[in-house]
C-alpha cells in the first residue's frame, strides 16, 4: 500500500508522525505521505516539522516517508500561493482539500486546486467534467478515498476521471491507526467505485510514479 494523504497530531490526526509511520509499517505499507491540514496560520509551523520527522524516521525505516501538506479550506484565490509556500518549505506531496460533499468547502476550490499545480486533489466531491479535464491536462491526480463521508462520491469521481483521462490515486485520509488499510481493501474500494479491473493496477502505479517523482527532487 502507498498512501499519500494522512494526518498526524500536527493537525487533527491522533498520532505523532513516528507512531503513524510505525503503524503504517506494521500494516504492510511501502510508502506514506504526511499531509496535515494547513492554512495561513500553520503552514510555516507544520511543514518544517514534518520534514524533520520524515528525515529522522527515514534513516531507520524501510518505508518511504514523504513530508507533505493538505491545503485546507483556504479561499480559492489564496490556494496557489499556499501550494507554492508549502513546496518551498519542503513539502514534497501537496494535496489540496477538494470539494467533498461531506463538508461545506468553498465552491471554486477544486478548480483552484487543479490550477495551483498541486499533486493531488483530495475527495473532489461532485467535480465537473471541465475540472476533471483540466486535471488531466495539468497532471493533477484525483483522489478515490477510503474515508467515510468523503468516499460517498467515489463513483462520480471515478466516472469523470475515466471520461476525461484524469489520473486517479487511492488514499485513506487517515486520522488514526484504524484508518490505515491494506492493498486488498484499497482494491475493494476501487471496485466499489465502479473502476474496471484493468484500470486498478494503473491507479496503484500512479501512486508509485508520484513517489518516484518526488524522490528524485
Ligand atoms: Zn482532518
Ligand atoms: Zn485530509
């Protein structure tokens, strides 16, 4: 399992980075990105700490541990600046918290997240075909999620992604150890989203490719 969207107690997760990483290792993960919620209040506080945790833990773990960020509930006009700032601070996977149907996310967030050049638009809810097409063009991955609530629109996200050629990744959006999943369960979530068998391996490969890309930088 490669999971590119998780939370630690540097936002609203319940575990320290060190325990989340250990739990992920125990759950059979190969790679994990630490992507805490961030806005203008904490991006400069949290990213350097996740960078520090990832660096310190990586030396002692077979897991690939990637410091990241999830730009969350930031006004759409400010998302691009936050993505850039998080990257400059050392975030290597930048997620933008998309327009999930489970929360009142500001309309226009999906579009802005895609235009910002984030790596992943998480739980993009009822994303439009136009926005998915732009994601395909910009190489922004659309997220299929195992998270309750956010996952209600997985079927829609998968449909428009396949219609437009946008790439997909599957993540947990884990906030605690019970949210970590196996690759077998991830496969079930992808099937449940209506994704045909022949596309499932491609989705796992998309996450591997992202890891390889950020590993080189
Ligand atoms: Zn959260
Ligand atoms: Zn999240």
